[in-house]
C-alpha cells in the first residue's frame, strides 16, 4: 500500500494506458490486449459509485477511467460527472512539508511463481491464470469494502461508522520496471466516502493501514483457491531464510526461473560490463574511480527506465526467449511442470475437523505471540490466513467462514486487554490482546526488579574499602561511577542500566565487572547475538555467550539430550562389569560438570548486554535461573534504540518503571555538536535535524542519486582506510546496494565476475566481502567459530560451490572453508547491511539510506554508530520499486520529520493492561516464579496454557460478513 498525496501522484496510472485501449470493453479477453502498446485502461470499481453523478449520468463498475475523471476525484476532490464538491476540499499546505492524502494505492501482486507461469504458458492457460487473479482480486476487494472501508463521525471523529462503499479505480499491469513478468493490479481508493447519512467524508486511513497485511495474505489464499479450481496446480511454502515469512508459491516453478525474472541487479551489471569493454577499447586503459562512478550513475538510470511501453505480445516473446536461453527448454514445457498436479476436492468450512482447527488455532497463537507482546484482531486474522493457506477451499465464502472461526477461537484464547473500552470509540479490528504467558513473564521481571536479598555490597562498605573501589572504579567519569556504584550497592535481583549511544556502557561494565570479580563473585556475560557476545567477552575478560545458546544448554534441547545421556550413565553404573561401570561413572561426572557450566552460581553477576534486543520470554527465563541460583542480573541497553524482533517491550517497561542506573555523558563522538544532536534525535525532536543540515550531514534526492552518493562516500572512506558502514533499514535496499558495489568492484578489477550464488540471489567471487548470517559452531576459527553477522573476504571459490574465506578484520588470520550448503543458505554480500545488524557497533563513519517507513529508533541507531561522521541519504521519491512511483516527491526534511514522528517501540502487555485496567491485577497462570530444576535435568517444561477471554463483539468478527 502507498498513500497518494496531493499533486499529480494519481496521474502516473493514466499516463501509461495505451491510447487504443479505451475502445475495449470491460469484459474483453486478455488476448485483446496483446497488440496494445501499453497497459489496459483503468476501470471504476466500488459500491460508492452510485453516489456520483445525477439522475441522467452515472458511473458504473467496469466503466473506463479517463484522465479527466481521475483528476476530478484524486486532485480536486469533486464529482467527475457534476463537478460538485465531495465534502470538504483537500487541504492545501504552503510549508512545503505536508501533503494532503487523496487516496490509497493498494497493489495486488500475484506470487512470482504465478507471474512466471502466466508469462510462459500457452494462451489458454494464460487466460485462466489471469481470470483467477481477477476473481481473487474481486473477492479481496469485497472484503475490503465490507470490513475495512470506514469513516469517522462525532466530536473529534471519535466514532467509526460504515460507509456506502468505496470509489476506486483498478489498473492491470503486466511487468516490472525492469521488464520482468509481474501480474498485478493497482486499486486506487479515493479518500472520499459517503457515510450512512450521505455526507462525503474522508476515509479512515488508520484502519486501512492496520488491515493491509491481512488483506495481502487473504488475496494470496484466494488466488491459490481460484487457480487450483481451474488448473492442476499444487502450492507449498518455501523457506526464504531466518526471520522471513515462508514464500507461498506454485510447485514446479523452479528457483532458477524465479531468480532469473528478478533482473534489476543483473541489468546494471551487464550494462557496466559492456561499458567497461567499450571504454578500454576506446581509451586503451581502465577507467578511474571517478569515471566509473559517473558511468554507473548514468547506467543505473538507463537500466531503470520509466514504465516500458511495449505490447504484451512483445513482452511474452521476450520472456519466452529468456526462459529458453536459461534452461534450454521450451516455455510451454517449463509451464507444464507447474501443471503436473492433480485436481483435489475443495473443502467447505465444515469439512475442517476439530483436531485440525485446534492445531491451526494453536499455530495462530504461536505466530502472534512470537512476533509481538500485544496484538490486534487484524494480526490474528493475518495469522489465521497463514495457518490455513495450504487448505484449498471451495469458494471465497467458505474460506471467509473458516477464517472467521479460526480468528474468533484464537481471540477467545487470548487475554483481551481493552475489553472495557467504549465500543463506540473502537475501530474495527483494533481490539488488543496478549497471553497469560507473556503477562506472567513480564510479572516475573517486575517482581525481580523489586526483590531484594541479591548479592551486593552495601554503600557503607564501599567507603570501608576505598583502595579497592578506587582501583576498579576510579578511572570512570562521575556518571559512569555513580551508575556502577548503584548496581554494586543494590540488593535487587534485577537491575537495569540505561545509556544512550556513545555513553561508555562498555567502559562502565568493564570496571563494574572487575570490581565484582575481586570482591563479590564471578561474572558471566550474555547478549542476543554472537558478535555482541564476543565483543562483550573481549571488553570484560569473562566468559560470554548468546542468550539463545545459554537457554539451549541450560534448560533447552541441549539440557534434554544431556539428561537422557545422564540417565543412561546412571543405569550403566549398576552393571557388574567393572570397566563398563567405571566408564559410566566417568560419563556421569563429566555430564554433571558439563551441565554445571550452564548454571548460574551464588553471588554471580549476570550481565545481559543490548538487552533491548532480547525478547521478553528470554529475559524472564534468565532472571528465574538467577533467582534460583541466588545470582544477580543486570540488563544493559537503551530502550530508545531498536527493540526485539520477537515479542519484546519488557526492557523499555523496566526502564520506564525504574529505578534505573543511567549514563548521561557522551564519549563516542568527535564533534560536540553531534553529541548534542544525537540526544535530540534519540528523543525524536525534529530540531535535531537543524544541526545535521547545518553541518552537511543530510543529502536528499531521488532513489538512484542517493544510493550512488552513499556508495561513493563509502568507497572514499575505504580508500582512506576508515572503517565505515553502509546501511539501510530494509533488505531490498541492502541487496541493491550490494549488487551495485559488486558491479563496481568487478569493473575496477577488484572482484572476479564469476562465483557462487548466495542466499539473497547475488553472486560472490574472489575478492568479495561477505557476511555470514547464522552461527556455525562446528567451523573453528582463530577466535572461536563462524558467527552470525561476521564479515569475511573471499579468497577462493572451490569447485563444489564452497568458499574459502578470511576474517575481514584480520587479513593475516588463517582462512576457513564454508561448505556449499551453508553458503547457499546463510551467506550474503557484506558491503552494505541492515540497521538492525549495526546496533552496538562503533565505527569511524556511517552512511545511511533513509526512506519513508523507518522509525525514529532506526534513524537514531543508524546516526550514532560513527565517531567522526554520520550521514543520512534521504530518498524522496520512494514508491513501488517493482512498478511506478507511488506519490509525488517530498522534501528530505519532510521524510526525516515523518521518521522522527514514527516510533516502532513495542508496548509491553502489562503497561497496556494497566492503561485500560488501572489498579487491577492482570490475569496470570501460577506459579509466577517456577523454580530452577536440579539434577538430573528434566526436559524444558511446556509453556503455560492460555486462558480464555470472550472476544470483542464490537462491529462483528473481523473476517465475517
């Protein structure tokens, strides 16, 4: 979904309609468009159309959309037939920063495998695929009109009501900007709807935003149903790597075809190779870096043209030739692979039995509770679609009935957090839920922060040992020393240390750890990632592990396996065979000693660094282990930076509740102005942007220009031997940056053009920089093992597809071999990275691509990693990268202010409960503090069951009619 703002953003759809299409009927066959040079004309859609016109003139669904009518509705906000105003006119802003929202572009895109099947099949099959897409689209839009389209009335628009329907224009498109098959339809919904009273008002955009994922998942499932009813195809889920949703694709369409028809990066590379050959032939030398940069900027624009105005017939011929060149097979034979399934019996909702329903409801609850601590009915609906995608339903009505049942049952198994809200003020689908398990985990953390009796040194004792105190804490700054002493003298089981980026948290922890080890007990460090754990170990000089590894070995699968082996050793000790008895006894004691390595000990300080990135369940489990061992836990981080990718929010809750030890001085930044500005940025204050603009730290421009500028800056930093990070918030931009840099390095001769395919679909050859994306503890390195997030340089590509690599930070270190399977699944190019991976880093420079949709936490993390330079490159024309620009360009300042006004911080379940139930205890499943098991070690206990709470009946079931 993209918002359309005032200006000419609406016009991009009508500019690329073929001139001759206006003469085609709404029901014209797909083949009628083969010779049309351009896309089909748009068609009006929506039950709100009868509200336009008068008794003599009407718009009907299926009527052709003219540019004049689009201008009337989406620019002027007037009736396209009568010129009467549709309610209040769109606001006009003169400050150059704000633009009125005139509509919402909902783009329904078929899965890539469906687009490839459609592109390569014979005419009859192609028509069937297209008809299935149109049918799924119609059913999805019916759902949108019934369940999503709303407006607001009353004082301050406090009451959401239904409408008489939407006014929308639908445009079919065939391909991407790069000319790859991409069957999709833009549905542009006007921000003008009639309420029940007939008055024209604005659409409630907040509900559209909230529902968009559910609508997207629903379209995919409906398309699968429609296609399976028409063709012998089968669907399955394909793994796309860690922390990414499974891809829902048609069987038989290979990954080679899917990758081939995603050619943006390859187009740039091929164009640069042709330019390089021509340059060297003409000039008799290799180009300089400046010449290469200028050429790349030109070629990038040349390979990213406006929407290609080509007949569909020409596109089909081109796609067929490309498929032949790639596979050596005829396109129809390739399509036939996807049509090798069988026609199965489609299901009705009542065919899905109670056992299957229960399993899907459990999957829904696991899905939503793993992703977030507080979820909405829309989240439940999206999870219900994902859980039932592989079931082929007999009709849209049957699928909706099943989804409604699953969503209702899942909601009943949750804790309803805002059940006491006035139904008149609640938007459809925005009821808030959590689980008793998450509430219990948060309660365990709150209790731990209030529980005394943990290891510490009373304040009066610090004065009694001044030499020891000064030896360990004397070099700290005043705020650092105060924070360290607050932790040392606190008798609480759980303490929290908060500090902004660059405040010297690591320095403080090193001094605190040294004091603790010499006067109180041992210290162990934990962190959410292996790279952070390694950095912590180097700083503190104590053993450090990832939180996941600790739980795996202490109470998880590692402990379970050890338990079984321990029981077997005990049984074998009873044998009369002396040698067997002795071996069993040695195994028994070895297993006990090994398990003891994964236990906290009395008096121990457990430091969890970057704790804002740890999920709630993990923190609660660690705290409960420390409680059982009479140890103490210190959570360290910054709740105003990025949070956990799983259900989190607990660290922020603890920081807000207090008491916390807090660092206030900044030490990282070389320039005082940047230290001050970073604190303003941390709080989301737009005034911080003034300082960055004044010092030239912000560059704005189009997509290609800003990426080129950032790449040029990172190249310059490398030439001056400065450690710099190039980063973006999303994987798509990171992939494009990596592809461009690799193409540049091939051009300059630093990288071999051939290599092996990596996880994200790019190639790595000798000389490339790569990043490993999964811990591989079985591959030994000079500093331990292959870690997630570690950077490497490729020294050799082996015949079996494996790579020999060397640590990027240690060019003299021995090389290691990464197996071909690991390379294909868990290795990516490492020239650019996501902001999520840089939190906790300190480097010389950062260069960040800033785009709409980022949160203030992303921008703050990105702009606070560098000691000397932190620059933002703001993309002002961010639209749909697979098609056309989605809105008029905005200013860089506007984009950044929108980012600072957007927080992605996750609320905790407890704080949300307290908001709606002040003074009332949240529902919990006892016991709140499960005790740590003793030897022998039983398997990890199952999570608590969820208690039932009645679902909200406000506005009916989300997926119902």
